[in-house]
């Protein structure tokens, strides 16, 4: 076989493989969302407009390392987050989708999570560290070079199967066993939530086209 024919065949195989890839939302149905489903958490002593904006479909959320927690009785780190309200779940297969943007310099900030677990406060934490690295908590590297660009994030939680999968721009990047569902239910969050250590003074993320899906 000539080199030309070999390259042509190789290209055709690549095209077929790409076409065979499925979208992470295939087999899911979108759950209708209203403004009531988007609950904001921010430093308790700061007006919302000083930590959040929603303009032309883009939610911008920011926080400072010395901000107060979201509740005067809380000992947690400062945050400005969107909490998906009214869709807490304890079974089934659920999915978060959103297009995120993290400006250069934000580090040590959780930008998306599933809150609730049978063992611990969260099922999964996705943090951004310097160089735009996304990590599972502060450990496993999931993606790199995410600063200053829009990326599509999909998180699938198969509660009955006990698995959580993370997709970036349609490609599966990470999968982990969960710790079981919280009795009171799990729910999705996005924004910025400071890690316990090694955080930047200023932390920000932006989100648009947030959707929730459920397996058919």
C-alpha cells in the first residue's frame, strides 16, 4: 500500500472514530430550571452585588481570602457559589452541565462540586490551582491549562452505580467511586469556594448555560 493510501485510510478511521464518540448528555433529558433553582451563597456580611453579577447570561462570582463565610455560625472557608436548589437527589443518574471560565491567578478555589455524601460533606470537589490545573480536591490532576478560556464541564453522578464522571469539552477526563448518597440528598454547586490552604487572595469563576439532566 502506498504512503498516500495509508494516510488516506488512517484519516478516514480517525473521522469515523470521532463520529462514534457520544456526547455526555446522550440518553439524558434536561430538567426544566427557573430562577428559583439558582440560590446564591456569599459572605454573610457583604451585599450580593459586591460578589456576584449576572449580565447577558453570564454569572460572575468572586470572593477574597479574608471574606467571611456564608453564615455567621459557619466555620467554613469563604465562598460565592450557585447552589442548585429543589433538585436534591438520592438515586438515579444526574448530570450537571455548564460552561466555565476561570481568570488567570485564581488558585485553590473549588469551582464545581456535588455536595452531600454518606461519608463526608461532598461527593466530588473540582478545584483550580495555579497554571489553570483542575484537580480532584488537591490531588488527582483532571485537566490543565484552563485559565482564561471557556470550557464545557459535565459531571455525571450515577448514584445507584456509585460512580462520578467528569468531562471537559465533551471528553471524559476522570472517574471515581462515590461515597454513597447523603440521606438528605446530593446537589450541584458552582462558583468559587476557597480551599483550606494554598489559595490566592482573589478567586473568581464565571458560568453560563448551566443545565441539569437526568437519565431517561
